[in-house]
C-alpha cells in the first residue's frame, strides 16, 4: 500500500515511521506503508487501484495532478463521489490525459472513521454494502473487479449518475448541520448524530431522502435505493453499514466535534456540491424537490453564496442541455 500527500512535513514524519496506527474493534495495531511520498507520480505509477477519499471539492485539482501519470487499465475509486467520476474524467481530458481509466464512485465511505492523531486513525465500522457505479459504465466489469479485490463490499450500480444519487452525505448532513446551527455555534463541541438527531430532524431527513428516491425513479433507476431510514433502524433492511451502525457511531463519541458552518465539508461538500447537484438533476428530470431546494437556500444564506448558481450542478458541468438518450450514452461510453 502506498500513501501520497502534498504536505511534505507530514509526509516526512509518516515516512520516518513507515506505518499508520489503526484502532478498530480488533484493537490497536500498526499498518505498514510500502511507500510514503509527496511525489504523486511515484505513488500511482503501476498501481491497479488509486483510492481518492478527498472531499469532492478537491477532485478537479487532483485530476490535474494525476493526468500526466495515469496509464490504461488503472482504476480511480471515489468513496463517495458526488458525480466526481465525471468531473475527474472531464478534468483529465482537459489536461490532455488519454489513458483509458475507469472511475468508480460509491454511496458512502467504506469506513466510518475519524483521526485520533497525526498518524492514528479510528474505524468505528466498515461498509457491508457499498453501491458503486463506474464511469464509463462500459468499463464496469473490469473496474468493479479491481475495486472489489480491495473492498469486497462493493455492489454494482447502474452507472455513475445512479451512484451519485446514492450518496448519503447530501441527505444526512444538511438537515443535521442547518437544523442544529444554534448549538453548533454556541457550544465548543456538539454531536449532531447524538443530541442533534431528534424526531423533527429525522422527519426532514426522511422527506429529503424521499425526494432523492423520486429523482432516481424518474430517471429509471430501480431498487435498491438504500433509503437512509434503514441506517437508523436496528432491524430493518441492511443499509450500507449494516444494522446498528448509527448506535456504533454515537457510542464512539468521535463525532462530538467543532463544526464551523461556513467551512466544514458537510457544508462545502454536502450542501454546496451534493445538494446543489441533487436539485439540478431534479430540475432536469422534472421532479419537484421542495425540501432539498429549501435546505440549499438555507445553506446559501448561512454562507452568503448562492449555491444553486455556484455549486456542482448539471448547468455548471455543461450537461443540463442533454437529452435523456445522450446522457445515457455519455454515462455508458464516456468522453470522446
């Protein structure tokens, strides 16, 4: 396993140690790293699978850094993606990269995790079902096989747009941060998943998720839709992290944290990009999404920025004018 990071000082400290410390249900142990480098070419050269767990707003810049170093047959894995598979593919083409790569994106992270120090990571639970779409979908068989070798929980999704509409972040986080804005700005730390997940907020989350599923159905995507209600149910249909995942999350105490509303990735990624994307796809599909639109407007007001205009939308990606047929062809065949 190789590890790349831009921060040279952080890379130097980790390289000296040669491992990260992992804490999970099995205890605490060192996980060796074969290479630690700030040279992205050295890190990805010859790699079958390149995992990109960065926030969605970093994807385009990372694609530009990767462009000179990619080769045919490599697979990029974005967990999750917020339609980042298309964003990265377009950025790679713009940078002159013609490597035939598959880009996969999921509905959530493979792990619920938090840093416990500069070189220590705690994993609360791992995904047991990980819906994953590939861009372009014609490379799905080989792309999924490569990803599955490292992440056995992946399940094939129809395509990258279907996977983007599985993304749980823009559903779970916007209601939690916006409806907990008072305590988040008042207390030094606040657990939005424990004290902040009250029945009124859950009802909003369920309504928002129903809009997501309505968009999926309008575009012809079938079940499973992985409704977020299953995440909270101890005995319902198995969700992406399996049953009792919410209880593991709240019991860990790792999500009692300071969230700066105008800077945190829950706002900058899940509202500004993810929710804006959902609303734009709903507009394109002709599906009313009043809850999503309202939360997007609230997030815009909190940050003083019109996320519908500046966020990740079909309009800003140059895709809003496509017909259903030409969108399907793009998702299947990729960029020329």
